[in-house]
C-alpha cells in the first residue's frame, strides 16, 4: 500500500503546473534567464521604473570596438504549413542526479512594437539527440500555456525587460528604446527524464517575433555555445551564429535562453532504507577488519 501511495504522489507532482526551476541555460541563477538584465545601458541611460535593459553584448570591458549584430533569431511557426515547416530554435541541457520530473519549460521572445501580448501559441519538443541528426528521436512534446512580460530580471526584481542593440560599440552605438519588450512563453510538460543530455526545440505563433540569444557581460558568446536554428527557407538545422558589428568582426556561436522547471527525482523510502542498511553493514564489516 505504501508503494502505491508513493507512486500516486509522484504522478501528482509530475503533472502539476511548472514546479520549481531546475535549470536556466547559461545563467548562474535558475530563476533568471541569461539575458544580462541591467538598470543602465553601456552609454549610461537608466531604464524606466519597473523595467531593465537586455543589451546586445560587446567584446571586452575596456574600449569596445565591436558588438553582436543580432538582437534576436527567427523562431515563428510557418504560415504556409504545419508547425514543422516554420523557423525553430534548439539547445541542449543536462539532467543530473536521479533524474527530473519536468513540468514546465520557458522560452523568451519579442515582437518589435508590440505592447499587448503578441504570442498566441507554440510548439515544443524534447529530444534524445540533437534535432536534425540521424537517429535523434523526440522524447515528448510540450503544450503552450501562456505568455507574460513580467520577468524575473534578477534575484529580487520582477518587471519588464526590453531588448536593445549595443548603445556603446561600435561607436557611436545605438540609441536605446522600449519597442522590443521580451515575453516569457511558458510550456507545460509531464515527463520524467533520466540522467543524461537532452535537447529542446521550439517555435512560437505570432504575427512577427524573434528570440534573443543568451547575453553575457563583456563577451559576444560563451565557450562551447551550440544553439541551433531551423529556417523555413532551407528546412535544415544550422548553428546559431552572430556575424558581428562591424562586418569585420568574427562570427560567434550563440546559445538559447530557456528555463526548465519541475522536481528532482528522489529515491523511494524503501530504496533509501536499503541503502542505509547497506552502508551500516559495510561500516560493521570495516570495524571487524580493523
């Protein structure tokens, strides 16, 4: 009877909405997307009350001669066919411990000029293997739940994040504005993932829209970045690359910001008891040998 109750409780947890945040890609805080939100631009302009900037990154902390040139990558559902024909973005994550009961996944996007919610749906896949590679398979799919512009901007602040081009480099930089409000799109899932590496890919539905890549202080991209984009025009997956500004800047690989939520898999009490007995027996054996 106890085992049946435990299984039922686990099923309830796995199917609840979102759960706690387990992972935020390329972020040191699982509750905050890696978009380098700041109250002040590189050029010194302060964000309005209740808002922060997500400024396209530049190279170096000193004199910055170049920056990224892409504020966001296309990831909208195709209008000429089913979702599979649209633009999609993908990135990987690693499940640790005994596994995760995944109940939610959040992605981030903007629609230039939109103040009301521009996103009305989307599709999400969790993959074993990289999307587009031979033998890669879809483990499960998610259901688009909602979209909100109230983001966790840092550990203590919830508000609106505005995507802007670099205001400082290359000189003279770009003037900041509030036309690219970032929206968090939430998907629900109900799947237990064993330890290992997985990929997620997604597409959103809107009249227009782009997804910002992860943004980091003083670097144009992180080491090992491997985000992928599937475009409607080619139908194939390719690396997400920012070609840089000015044109002489190096091409730099990018990552996708996303947050995975749910609960960590924990040993059942019976299993924990067996492990405790085993540890006690091992300790007793060592004492007899000493």
